[in-house]
C-alpha cells in the first residue's frame, strides 16, 4: 500500500493513485466500526477510484460531507472532488425532490447517518446502471443490507425482491396513484427480467 502523506490540516490524507481496494482498507482501518462506515468505505473507495456515478462530495452539501467523514472516519481527510467516468441521467432530476422526500420519510431516526445515506442514494439514482453499481458498492447484497439498516420500513416493502432502483421509482408512482405498467401482474409481464432479474453482473 502506498505511504500516505499528511494533508495541510490535521488528519489522514488518502493518496490519489491508490486502488479501490487500498482506499477501502485505508478507510476501514480508520472507521468508527459502525455498519454504515462499512458501506460508506466501499462507496468512497469506488468514488475516489473513479467508479460509480456519484458527483463531488458524494452528492452531499460540503458541510454534510465533512460531517460524514468526521463521524464515520475520524481523522481521515478525503479529497472532495472525484472523477466518475460515468454520466448522470439529468432527465431524472424532476424526481429528485420526490426521492428525497420518500427516503426522508422512511429513514430510521435511530441511525444518525441515514440522512446522509439518503442524499447519496438520491444522487446515485441519476446513474444508468444498477443502484449498487452507481453507488459504488461491492454487490447488490451490500445494497440490500444498507437499505434494511437505514430504511427498514422501505426495505420491507420489497417483498418480491424487485431491483432496488426500479423499486424506488415504483414507490413514487404508487404514491401519486400512477401505474405505468399495463401488465395484469409482474409474473406475466414480458419485461419481468428487467425488474426482477439478477443484477450482480
């Protein structure tokens, strides 16, 4: 692992040419060992390595970004800007406020980081890949665990294991009393695999 250099301020500075795995190991060594620190270490490591779709500050306000690092990775300094290599789908910006409201309503008040996690998820929803990939998580299983921890009531609604990004947008449609799908049931829909097929590839 490359030797890190100190940032202009106190704290640990991540080295620009570190690999995703090195970023992850470096962050986990300095984490507060909370469940969210585990997932955030994956997200930040991918983000710093140019993977996923998250914008600067992970999609957070700068102050919230600093608060997240201070709480989950005390003493660790991470560059705020990171190249993504992928483009966000800004045609979905109209649903951004609705997604924010949905996640704010259903986040666990007992989990302090859930507010930050909600904002990061909303930013990742503007990507075009599976949600776990746009977030920079290692797998869909990791995303499912993150959602159960931070949004237990929301996660419990996904009784048929629908792909998470499609599930979130389905929740918005149902809240508005809309149903854009004309199939009588998911099981007979010709696009079933697009909503429920495997997404760990």
